[in-house]
């Protein structure tokens, strides 16, 4: 159940976002597109994605440093540390 | 050591989805922008050190200024007589190289009447800084 659920979330994210985006970006017949608006909107969307990716990566690094610090009550020594090999 | 790795799969899925989204979106917008309407009037743009000249479809020629109509589509055929220049209308985000021996095309439709700058955006020699022209968009 859990595997199917996660796989379906991944697949939906992979295909639904691009499809919806392509559908909304379709041209309106009989009108000229506003080049300036298209280009700047693309830029703002790309910046949003870039900042989201940056935030996720930075957040992951901060979490790792916090979670795996030596003084964390949940941290356990590795098997090498336990044997005194490290 | 056995452990759950669902978080890694979610992470991978989100990153892959974002990359696909970025690629698809950029490709689609580029496709829309490149597609010139069939009724676009062709304007021949010639760059040379250090001025711009324009030729309309009816043969009218202009030097240093360009008169266009609001809400009409125009397709520029850009060429250079000497070195590499770059045809730029900042207000309408039009930007394309003028290369000797080659015709590059870009189209746009001015949706605002007024007076706008045209400039060279590629260093082309001593007077590059002053290789400018005026775009007049008339509301007819």
C-alpha cells in the first residue's frame, strides 16, 4: 500500500505539473502574444523553482547537521566507533 | 543495515519533476515566442557601424528611426554589413544578433503607443555606445 501510494505521488508529480502547465500556456487564437509578459513570467517561474530547489537543499543540509551532531540525544555511535576502531 | 528509503524517492521524484517542468516550460515559451504570425509585416533591419536602417514591405526606408503601428505584428529580418551587432528594443524585450552574411529573424507586436529606444547591444567599435535609433509606435 505504502509503496503504491508513494509511487503514485511521484508519477502524478512527474506528469501532471508539466501537462497542466503546457495546457495553460497554450496560445489564444486571434491575438498576438505579449512577448514581454511571456518572457518575464517565464523568468519569475524559473526563479521560483530555483529558490524552491535552493531552499530544499539548504534545508536538508541544516537538518542533517542538526540531526547527526554528536550531542544529539538520539545519535548512536557507528559500529566502528563502538569498537574503538575510529 | 536495513532502513526505509521512501524519503529519498520522494526527494528524487520532486527534483526530477521540477527539472522536467523547467525544461518543458522553457521549451514551450520559446516555441510560442518564435512562432511568427502569418500576417506579420516584414521589416528589413540593416546594422552597420554605427547606425540602423530599416526597410518596410512597401519599400519605404528609414534611417535612425522606425515607425510602426500599435497592435500590428512585425517580423524583423536582421542583417549586418560589417561586424557583429545586436538589435535590441529593451522595452519590448527584443534582442537578436546581427551577423554579417546571415539573416536572423525575430517578431513582436507593440501593444503600447509611444517613443521607445532601439540600441546596439553588442560591442561593435568606437561609437557603439551611440548606435541608437528611435522606435515610434503610432496608435492608428
